[in-house]
C-alpha cells in the first residue's frame, strides 16, 4: 500500500495530527483538512486524485455526509471511509447510501484503520488511477498530465478548464456527471453565468472529439452530462 495518497478530513486537531503523522509513517502521502470546505477544496485541486478519502462525519461548515455527496457527484470510485463518534445504525445507513466503503466508530485503534484501508485496497486493486498515464478515448489518445489530446492533425493542447472537464467526463464514463457539482468543482460556483461558460467548453470538447463518431457527450436534461464511448 506504499505511495498511496489519502485525503483526511478531521476537525479534532489532536486526533487529526495524530492520524496524519501515523499514516505518513505508514508510507501514505496524506493531506489533512480541518473542516469539510477545506477538504473539498483539496479534493478538487488534487488533479491526480486521491487513492483513499477518510472523513469525520461531524465537522463545521460542511459535515462529512455533505462532503461525501459532493465528492460522489464527480467521483464515483475513490474509496471513502467515515469516522464518527456516533454508533447509531441510522448514521451508518446514511453513510453507505451516500457511497461509503467503510465506517469506523471512535474510539478506534490505528491498526484497525490500516486494516480497513488494506481491505478496501485489495477489493479495489483492479481500478487503475494514474493521471500520468496516457488514456485512450475511442481512437483518440489523451494525456491528462500534459493537458494534451492527440488528434489525427496532431496534438491539441487543452486549456486548464477543458482539461479538467474532459478528465471528469472520462472518470465518470458512461455515468451521469452532475452539472452543478461539476460547476462547483471547476468554476467554484454553480451560478448561471458559469453555467453558460461550461456549456461553451462542452461544445468545444464535442468539436474536438467528433473525430471519432463513436464518442458522444450527451446532455442529460436537468442532471448533467454523460460521456458515451460506443
């Protein structure tokens, strides 16, 4: 499990620092956020994606459940583990309905947390998440790290927003990418004007991808977009 990255959100300063140091000592590259809003910012700014997300349920500003919902709108795959002081069955059901992979009730041992991470890692080992790799979209080759889409006429350098938007579409291929969540992740606000701007970028990506007639970005009315590769 070495060289894996973790987003850790915990508002208890002592516990957060302890977990951060422990996970770092176990070989994980760990980013610590002390509230939900900071954690969401770290999540969207970490372009290469995290391998695991550990969220305290009770946090100021944005609680863990709300944060997980925001994350799941644009990332269906990264494993999420909830930490909570509560042991109520209703909370666990809420967490799993959002898309949690595991749930640990405080107090817990550090060894237990590592065991849960290892177990999830084994279950999800077939999922490859490496932005540095060249990705194939139909007949087209895409390099996210270089913001480059390879077309028949040569490489096309994408703008930052084009690159982020295309990468989110690919990460959620054949699934609906929520419109409002995408706006908040890339533009920082889901207001009307940003929405119009995103529509322009979607049109630009469609124009680039039309080289392969088996690739389609569908509008899902009232919900968002879906990248279809036939």
